[in-house]
C-alpha cells in the first residue's frame, strides 16, 4: 500500500513545470503595482503554447511511477 505519495512536494506539477519557467520569465523584472504583476502574469499565461501544459501533464505519470518505485523517496527532476 502506498501512502502520502500525493503529499510529496516534488510531485507538484507546478513546482517542476510551471514555476521554474515563470521564475525565469519574471527574473530581473520590477513592478510598480500589484496590477502590473497581474498584467504580466496574464500576458505570460496567455502566450504559453498548449504544448507547455501537455508536456507537464504527460510527464506526471512517469514522475509518479518513479516515486512509487523509490517508495516515496525524492524523485530527481
């Protein structure tokens, strides 16, 4: 029986697929207001290709399998 696999931080798709590219995109930018941040985020998301999300979702199966095979230990990225 596998327990707590879903609670592993390294399995969060946003950690390995979303926030890395977003962090690189925002790196070095400065914002005057919260609305400026929201505008830039919306622009970034609106301009992402559908394949960006497809790749992230499709890679989950292999990452989950690695976690199961390693009995919940960290999964290399």
